[in-house]
C-alpha cells in the first residue's frame, strides 16, 4: 500500500437525554443534556521531527500545545446542556412566547484532522531528472530516484493541539408569535450564538519579523519566508482552539395563511457574524494562508466580520391558486402561481494588494490589508504602461486614486490607517422568481391520483428585460493597488520603501459592471421543469 494514503480511524460517541413536562397550564418546558466524546487514531510517527524540529521550534518561542507526530487529539467528554420553553401568554392560543438556550457540539470536518495523517514529513518528496521517463507507479521508480526504505524528511507538517476540542457554540433565542386581525400571524425572532470552541491556525515554522516597511506611514512587518526555523520542512501548521466569535440575527415577519386561494408572507431580517477563521478550506495550511492581515497571520488573528455575515435581507411571497372545476369532479385541474422576492445586502469584501505575497514576504498568497494613504506624500506611485500602450504617470494615478478614496465613505474614513477585513459590502441585490404548478387530479373511486407539472423561472425579471435582475459581483479579496517592488537606494540596493500602481477607477471600482453568472444565483434567467406524481 502507498504510504501517502491518509488512512485513519475516528469517530464521535454521543448520548442525549431529554424530558418535556408541563410546568403549568400555559407553560411547557423542555430540558436536555448531551454528552459527546470524539476520538481518533494516533498519527504516524516522525522521530526526526519530534526529536530535532520540536526543540528548534520551542527554542524559537513557539508553543506546540502538546502536539507532535505519533499521537493525536486526546479523547475528551464534552457536555451540552440546554433548556427550552413555550408559553401561551394569554391562555387563548393567540400570543405565544418561546425560546431557549444551551450549548451545542458539532463535529470537526474529517478533512482537517486528516491532514495530520497525510502531512507528517515522511510521505512526500520529489525526484528531478532530465533524462528518465516519468513512471507514475511509486513502486517502479529508477534505482536511486526514490528510496522508499530511506525517506528523507521534507514537505509540510500538520499538527493539532493535544487538547483540541471539536466546535462548540452557546445558543440563545427568544421569539414571539402573535395572531393579528384579518387572519394574519406576526412573528419576531432574535437569535444569538457565541463561539466556545472553534478552529484557529498558526505557521510554527515562520520566524518572527525583524524588519518593517519604510518610506510612508505603512510600517507593517516584513518577513523572510525562505528562512524557516527548520528548513527541513515547509509550513508547520498547528490547529488549536479559539473562543473568539459570535453571530446574531433578528427577524420580523407577517404571514397570511391560505384563504380563498391566496396566501402570502413578508419578512425582514438582519444578521451579523464575527469570526477569526471561517473554516472555508479543506487544507489546514490554506486556512492559515487565507487569513487577511497587516503585520502577519500569526499575529493578526483579530475578530472581524465573517464571510458569512448576512446583513439585510427582505423576502416576500405571494401565492394564488384556483381550481378549474369542482374538487370532487372526476378530473379536477388546479393552477397555482407564486411570486417570490429576495433582496439582500451584498457579500462582504476586503481591500488587498495585488502583490503575490511579496509586500510583507510572509507567504505567496495575496492577503495583505491595504494602507490608505493620508495624502500624496504617503504613497509611492510609479508610472506604468496601460493596455493601449500609453504611459500613465504617477501624478495621474494619484488623482484617480484620491478621487476614488474620497468617493468611498469607508476608505475616506481610513486615511492614514489600515482597512479591516470584510468591512465593505457589495451593492444590494433584489431578484424575483416565478413558480407555476399545474395539477391534474383523477378521482378514481376512493383514491385521488395527481400529476403535477412545475415550472420554475429563477430571476424572472431578467426574462422580461435583460437589464433587470443583475446580481453585482465583487471579489471577496478586492485588489485595490498593485505592488511593484521596493525602491533602490543610490547604490542600487533594495530598500523597504514599497512602490505601487493604481490601475484606474474603471478596473478597480467595486460598483463597476461585474455580474455573478453561475447557477441559480445567476444574473441570467433560468428555467426548471419538473414532473411529480402524488396519490392518496
């Protein structure tokens, strides 16, 4: 078997006990407690890493939190108590107050701990040859090219703290349901979640910065990513826990139950979410590399707006259905029309540099947060040649950049400061969908057989007019400025004075005509046809 296969065993044992009881005529309580115990096999052992690299990391001031190869996360017992209530306030089923609070335990996606079984420094390598033909069979390599019995330590290392806990959150909610006049039902709902345990990462093999940028007000740290603490390996990524993070969501709605063929609803909600790591990648190193920062990913693990922060959301639906004939007829056709509207805030996005990671030289992925110049003397712009072959001067670039900053409320408020992750949002987007259901019911004896044809038109307004229903798209990491390298001094030596180009408002303006064009979220209309058979 290939030693590169990340084969491992793991599981999570859970037990839950719940009781419901009527505390009074109007009050019902639900109390429960859950216990979970995740467990994993030990990881493969790399003695060279444990005996040589770990002492080097610790001597450099790194805290491995008990992590090493050959062992893994300790089994722990995690308790999750919770309580809920439902109160009929007036005793006549018109006003209902409900809610609850408790701790909820998830499970960690297995692809994350799986990295520790795959990346332990003894199962990845390379061979370079200009004459040999490539053979994909690892067991049939040329002599001396790959020696499976004498593997040289190299590659990436994934570790997890020995007391790492699977994700846990505290949840609390309170809601009020009220019967209103004209058959309407009103609802108000507030939900709050607080992170107790979530995943966070550090690159232990990255040395601390000893230099900072110069020449402007941007004095962020500068690293040497090629000078690792132990050059035997690349990134040594440690997964551990953070309790930073919270979300909240408020919703108010009015619903009209079906009456004379009509039904409808109208709702508004607002939600925010704050996190350190959003957990959007399958690779632990990519989780770390994806973090936006100023002074370094190991340092700037700040609580910022999450990629999944909802913002404002309006939804409404209107349905009308009518029968073509008597419901007890042998054939009873029925047609139902539904219009659905959704209006949502744009997705959060972050201003960064197009720099291939070389601005602070920490990593090759572009994630450096932009420093907003206070004035023209606070940024070094250099001439560039545009696609038409014309030279765009530094002065012209500053004029465009300054106008762009002044026209943006957020950027203009950050003069002489660094931007924050996900502080901006894309434009508000509203879309209408249409659904048509056509039922043909055959009443045969005591049984009804219904054949239902459905027509779903997503982004219906775009079908009516090609300029309607467009969903503006802005990259989540928006490259505001291009890094051109560092200035040289009089002797031709590189300084740490960064230089940039601003490629123009048209290319960089978040409100420019960029449109999402994928799947059911497309700016183009799409239609779906379905067929369903129902019987009773």
